[in-house]
């Protein structure tokens, strides 16, 4: 009898364990993302059906080529670069990052903190140090709502920098708007790119997977394009970009969702290849640690050359390149929202230097690049404030950033708080693993304009206002 | 409906994965029968061993030494846990003993996160590079080992339990611990053998799974679930039924990948099969009155 009771208890535990994943993909969160998407689509379609530089789109320049050098950080300096420790009253800033199994965005806030620490050792903001208070969330709307309120009302942060969360933009957009916060974030959900209170230093998975699909088509993918994304809130919208792009190219688009972490990578590899068919294209949207078992399973089963493999940004990570064998040389096209981590360019070198000194435990990756850029932009904005540093002046400074240059980006970055379709970073490069390193494969190219995305409108606005120019 | 050609690679993958689930399940059952402990930290111990192995390879140490260390770590870590926590928990209910191993699991996961962080790690056994074509399906020696070795381990364990003194003592412990102790059987030593043996199997499973599934802390830690399901289907008693259940779980889970409509739900396979089996075992029994 004891054994039966015990066995039932164990199965109960198993069932409870199985329920855990469902929470992270709550229908309400998905609905919210979908609603945001619907707004975007309507607005874009009302202007005109999209034409684009898409699959065959010619590459333009290398990252930051031609951009002004005004914001490039000098070696050994951060912020004001005085070399003096800041000792005044702290300026409080907040940040929230998702941290769940196989999705750890704290690398981003961690790198932002490392940069702020460097700023504090270099005079801070006119002698005042930045106190960067970070919180982690587990894709729970109630939790993240409480965290934003806690940071704003209890900790009394003056602004939010470097938020990188699966649900923050959807859940807290009304709260931030009501309280006058303009956030410099690393966007994940589409709401981060459609609400005027956010501007993201990256372009997020929707546009990045689209960039991956463009690279796959340029590399010769034909017939079918398969996009595979972790099953999380907003996944349908993320995948819709690749599916729409496939249709535009006269191909069949297939959207697959996969539980993360992947627990049978070999099976998934077989399924993906069967779905794509010989010579088809596959775009993956997993983090570096998340995608590695799948890539290794693909190689072990001899599937590397069956289709054209591409990915969104996260695997642009030296540890991924190091872990892959030469079988993958030039065969995994990663859409990189930022330059390669060993590009040797001044800002990238500076980031590596800051990470080494202030955040050596933070993996060097595209997430750390996002944290670095968020903190860089925020610091420059704070240093430009004339008069008192208050919540109002901080958020005014954030939303006034225009044409911020860095060699990590293809084009200068700006905060757009007027249109509500903020995709300032909309030109990317393609990188590939080669002999244990990530190397640039394609120069900067424009992410495809589709009827269902607002890039056509955004680029028209940029041209008119002289934004994203350099 | 996928045809046989489509299913062929999934059958091969399912056999290998199921084999490792089965071997892990057998390890769990042997330990449970001898000590009354359902070791929920099984996957985490395997993951830790595999990560240690990765560290050694990364430090340019001999890879075979690294693989051996993974297996020995499984045995030693399990033995230490059993030696320290086994005696004080011995008189407690099985559920309490199982929950205690959850604590061990959390310590190991925390330690792995602290030491190895979220960086990418991978191990490629030499056997994973030895491939050949079987009816149009690429089969690696790691998959063959994953399929055949669990059968040998199970057969070896059955023989060991039948013909050796320690094995006989383990079976006696499983039947009645107190009477066995009164007969002069060195209970602690027999239990230690069970902990160590089960841990060695755990180390082997961790090494194989780090190749078949990937060296990911969370994935490997929670791969105890299919092994546990196999053990439950074997009613925590039958090694052969556990072995077969492990293979079936692996095969069903893998083949479901090929069905577009069901693919999303394939990770539920261990839960569904375990629940169906338990309901089957419970048929005809009187309901518990409270």
C-alpha cells in the first residue's frame, strides 16, 4: 500500500513539474502580444503593401562605417572619464531581466551594471555615482508588475535602463506611460517596438529571425523556410515574419514551436530537416547555450548540408563558435544585430575591456553587447542633462537621444517617442562560425520590409528627419 | 501520417534515448529496493559528472580519464550522500527520503550554476564520430552503446543480485530490512554497495546523455523524469519491466516528433505512460477509505 501511495505522490510531482512550462506560455500574455501585432499590421497595411530589399537585398556597409565618431568611447574611460571615483548622492536607475531555465537575460543587465561601475570610477554623472538596481523575473505577469512598481515607488529609480524581459513591455507598458518613464531596453516582445515609451538597442527576435531568413535565401535556400522558436509568449508573432517573408519569396513558410531547453535535439533535428526538405532553409531562434545541443545533433546525424541553416542573433557568441566543429564552418548564418565580439573596433574593444575589469563573470555575447549599449546611451544622456537630475529630466534626456554612434551598430541609434514604432536598429550583418571563431560573412543589409511590419514607414520617417543617418 | 521511411530515424534515436532512460530507471530501482530511497538527484549527479569531464577535457587532460572521472564521480557522490544521509533517514517514510534527495539535487544544481554559469559546454564522445549508414539512417556508436549497454547492465544486475552474496543481501533487504539485519547481514555495507553501484550507472547515463541530448544543466537534471516514469511502470521492483518501459518511453517520445499534430506534446510521454500504468496496476483494488 505504501508503495502505491508513494508512487502516486511521485506521479503527482511529475504532473506538477509538467505544469510548470504552461505558466510561462500563458494565453493572456500571448494575446497581449498578438494585440500589439494587430495594431502594427493594420498601420503598415494602411500605408502600402511592402516592397523591400529582402532576400536578394544588396549589402551596404560594414557596421558603423561612415558613422560619426562622436560617441565612440576612448580606451580606459567610461562616461566623463575623469579617473576619479564618484562620491555624491547616487542617481538610481532600475533594470529587470528574465531568468528562467535556458533563457538568462541577466547577462544583459549584468553588463549594463559593469559599465555603470566603470562610469562610477570615472567621475560618475558630474560626481554622482549611478546606483543600478536590477531585478530578475520568471515570466510571471504579476511578479514583473510588482517589480516595476517596487523599483519606481519603493526604490525611487529615476529611469529604467537595460530591461530585457519576455513580458515586461507587454505587462508594464501602461504603468511606464502613466508614470512618465521612457526606457532604453533590449526588446524581446513586439510591444517593445511598438510603444512610444520604449526604445530598444536591438531589434528583437521578430526582425532578427527575418534577417536570418534573408541570409538563408541569399545563400540559396529554396522551396521551404522553417522557423523554430522556443514555445514562449509572443512566439507566433516572432515566427510570422519568416512565414510572411517566405511567401513573399514564393516559398512555403513553416512555423515550429519547441519546448526549451530542447530535450531531444536529435529528434528535433530530424523533424526540422524533414519539414524543410532538401535544400530548404531553417531559421533557429534559441540562445547560444540552448541551440548548441541541436547544432551538435545536426552534425552527428550528417544533416549539416541537407538545408541552409540560419539563426537570430543570440548564438553570435564566441563560446558557440568554439564548441562547434569545422563541419559548421560558414554554414550557420547568424543574423547579428551587433558587430562580432572580436571585431577589433574601438567600441567593441572598449566593451571587452570593461567586461574584463568590471564583469568578468558575464559571458561575452550579444546580450552583453545589448547591456553595454543600453548603459552607454543612458550615461551619455545623463551627462547631457543641464540642471537638476530628476525623474523628468532623466526621461527627457533618454527620449531625446538622436544619432548615437557606435561601431557595434550598422547605423546610428535614436530614441523615437513619437511614432510608436521604434525599431531604430534595423540594419544588420551576418556572421558565421569559422574555425572556432565568429566571423563576419555579410556586410550591413536592411531588414526586409513586409506588409505586416512597419519598417517601410520607419525608414521614410528616418529619411525625413535625418535619423539613423551616418 | 508519417510513413515508415520517415519514422526510421526516429526509431533509431528513440532506441538510444530510451535505452539510457531504461538504464537510469534500473539504477533507480536497484537503489530503491536496497535502501528505500528514490534518488531524485540522479540526473543532477550525472550532469555534474559530465561537466567535470568537460572541465578536464577543456584543460587538455586525457579524454578517457575525463570520461572515467564522470563515471567515478557518479559513484562517489552518490555513495557520500548515502553514507551521510542514508542512516539518519533510514527509519523515515520513502516520501521523506525522496524529498531529501531533492535537497541534494538543489545543492548540485546551484553548484553547477555557480561554477559553470550559463555558458555553453559540450562533450563529443569519440563514439559519436563513428557513424555508419543503416538502411538510409545514420547511426552512431554512441547510439548503439545507448541501446545495447542498458540491456547488458540490466542482465548483469539481475545475475549479480541472484548469484553474489551482496546481491542476495540486497534482495533480502528489499524483502524485509529488519529481519535481514537481525540475521547478521551488514546492512550498511550492502547499502553502500547499492549506492555506489547505482551512482556508477548514473555517471554512465550522464556521460551518454550529455552526448545524446546535450550538456545542459537543466535538461540533464530533469531527465530523471523519464527514468522515474520507467521505474514506476516497473513498480519500483522489476528490472526487466523497467528496462522495457524505458525503451517504450524513448521510442514513443521520439516517434511522436514526426507527427506534426502531436509533436508539441511529446514531452508528456513519460507522465502519460506512468499514469496509465499506475491506473492499470490499481485496477480491482478497493479504494482507500478515510
